[in-house]
C-alpha cells in the first residue's frame, strides 16, 4: 500500500509509520438529583492529528521527492514557515492499494500547532520530526457599523475579506456561496466569482453545495 503525506504543497519524502487522528468531544455529562447522569450532545471540537516523520539528509531508495532530492534543511525551513506564517494549509493523506485502488483519503484544512525536531546518533544525520496539527475552521464575526444613527451589520472573515491570492475552502454544513463570499470579500453578491471558478465542482446549480467540497476562492 502506498501512503502519500502532503503538508501544504510539500510531499513528505518518507511516509510516517503511524497517523493518529483524535476527534475531540464537547459533550457534557450532568448528574441530576434523582435521575442519575445525562449526556448533553454538542458539536464536536476541532480534530487533532499527530504523526512522526523521518526527514533524511541523504537520498534513500525508499524516499520520494516530487522534483528531485532535497536535503533536510528544505523541509525544516518549510515547517518553520508554516508556523511563522500563521495561516491554515491543506493536509492530505492519500492511500492507494498496489492494484491502484484508492482508499479513503484524509483532506483537511489545518494549522500547525507545534512540532518537535529530534537528532539521534543511531539515525546518523537524519532527523525525526513529531508534528501536531489541528483542524482549522473558518469563521466570521459580526461588525456593527454605526452611521448617522443607523446600525448596519456586515460580515467579516477572520482572514482578510479581500484575499490577495487564491486559496481553498472546505464547505461545512450550513454554508452557501452567498455567506462564503460575504466572509471572504465582505459582499455576498460576489458569490458569482466563486461559482464560476468552481463550476466544474458545483455543477449547474450554484445553490447546491455540500459539506466536504473543496472550493477555490479566487483573489478579489
């Protein structure tokens, strides 16, 4: 079986032996006076992902590189940039059987929470990096604009409302193109930009989008 791990646009040269995905619960258990315990079900918390990967200093026959061999410093610098940029990125794990059959894939927008670099003499000059990721969920906040005694409510994204470059967004339950456009551009009427860019994914009806679809948000 072939496993490919992508962190952003970077393919890890050696796939980790183990990937741990933890779906965190926000449920709350209460104890009633006479009826024992009850469990209040709530929306799950953000998912945590953790794995440990080998970053080689030399080219091994089992390592995979998209565009030729790169030394460990390339990957370590890439991890540092992901952390210091303070921007979410795509985490993709592709699982393919020897016969070419594609198994379930992991594809999530995540943030790099922390990573730990280990050097061990038994591994020669190679590095071991332990990485912790957290599922990233876009959100919007209400802005109250007080003008001439009137209150106008608009929506503003936690990211820039006018993205300077294209980025991807994973549709969640309750989304529509209007609200997504309002989050990214500050104007729901600009949903047509998103629809035209993703027409091959959405289809003929811009009102029908589904959780899990990954849309490209074009630059404003």
